[in-house]
C-alpha cells in the first residue's frame, strides 16, 4: 500500500504526469495510424469492403486482449501491464508500414488493436489508482491527453508522410513514442495487484438502465470511430484532399475534443450532466451533417472539428452515469457500458466500410446523426452522472 500512499495530494505529481504521458502516447500512436490508412489500403490493394474487414481485425484484436489485460492487472497491478503493453505497441507502426501482404497486414492490425486495447485498460486502471492516491478526479484530463496525442499524431502525420514518406513517418513516430514512454517509465504509480477483484464478477444486470447507458456510449462512440478510421479516406477519395490535408480531419476532431475534455468537468459542474449532454449532442449532430454535405475538404474538416466539440464529453458523461447507478455496484454498470461503448468504436467502423463500398462515405456521415438523435432522446439518463467524475475515449 505504501506505493499508493507515497503520492501526496496536490494538483500535479510524478504519478499523474506519468499516466498522462501514457494516455498521450496511446492517442499519439492511434493518431499516427489515421493518415496512414489511405496508403495502407493502396499498398495492399484493398477495396473499401476489404479495408472494412481489416479494421474489423483491429477491433477483434482489441476486444481479445482487453479482458486478458484486465485479468493481468488483477494479478500484477496496472503499472506492469501498462509497461509491457506499451513496449509491445512500439514496433507496430513499423510493422504496418512494412507489411506487403494481406496476411502480414492483418496480423499487424490484430496486434495493433490488441496492444492499444490492453494499454488502454491498464492506463485507465492506473489513472483510477492515481485518483485514489491524490484524492482528486483526473480522469477527464487523462482522456484529454489521449485526444491531444491523437491531434499531434494525425496533424503531423500527413505532413511527415508527404515530406519523408511512409517509412520515414513510422520511424519518426516510433522514436517519439519511445521518448514519451521513456519519460513516464519510472514515474508510473506502482499500484498493488487486486487478486480478489475477479471474484466480484456477478451475472449481468437485468435492470434496463446500464444497457440504455451502454447504448448511449455505443451511439456516441460509433461516430468517433468513423472519423478516426474513415475521415482521411473520405477527404482523400471523395473530396480530393492532398495526403497532408487528409490527416487534418482527425486532427481537427482531436483538437476540439482535447480542449473540451480539459474544460469538461467545469462545464458539467456548471450546467449538470443532462444539459451538458444535450448541448454536446447537438454540436455533434451539426458537425457530422456539415462534414457529410461539405462541398470541399476544408469545410468537412470544420465539420469534424464541431463534431469533436460535441462527442468530447458525451462518453465521459455516459461512463460517469454508469458508475453511479443506484442499487448497482459501480464496476458492474461500468463493465456493461464500457464494453458496449468500446465495441462501437472498434467494430462498427468496419460495417461503415461495407456500406461505403456501395453508397460512399458522404451518405454514411449523413446517416450517423440518427444515432446521435437516439442519444438525445435518452439524455435524461445523464442525471445519474452528476456528482461523480468519469471518462472514456
């Protein structure tokens, strides 16, 4: 326990810096992948349908390794799992760049999704441990660092690819990721293992509330996954953007998302969960429609930026509400909502590829606001989020 007690309450300390760097690194690597997608599809000669299948492999990798990471955290603590998964993640961008065959591409994507997901679980668990040690909420700002990493990765990605080529880009990105991890390494909070945490597993709840909140998280995260996986391709193929410009779709989305996540707790304290969620959802709908009907890439990028403003705090509010359902253990509600939410971000974008093959991405982006309208209809459930802090991607 003394490792946890070693962190003194305060606004910033070594442990908080370290876990923020882990979120930054994870988001950065995901952001670096976004502008590489069009070139990856070209190199392996993938149709939109086949690229959709590849992105499904990424999602399957994540959903496979996430529960394994959870079990390892219970056995070894989150620090060890975060370190191991981060180290395994480092060479993956190079592997994706050097893949010349569909099989090697698929294996690389499975491992990419797996280690991103495993690290995600571990760094979230570590953030919870740091929150406890500092006795203050830090989760929203941690997720803001994830968005900031995505912004840096996607924003610089297109420019670096245009200047140094895809291999040069992968090498630069890998070196930067090593630096982030190297700085964080010794400062990561060594939380104790939780050997009996798994015994807490009880059967799935039969009350509808966690499932409805899960639906909210799912429908909030599908558009996020769509922008990440398909934004660059939409800008490049349907709106004629250059390689450098196509990386800015996810970058703009990440920028506004990061800014709003840093502000999210203050906004929610002022307005309450329900009103905040409703305003955010309206921003997301407007942004997605602007991107869908955009006459050119620049207008679409503004649409993605507006969408980022909206989606930024929709997921954290759903997660917070899940951890605060009356009469239900926080872990049970959260496990339902996080699994449903993450599956939306990881698996649903592959379905978008199948549909876009036949009708184009513009039409898909027109349809996504319908999911957000459902979130708006369920927004009254966000009242459970008031009085508790939480976070999500």
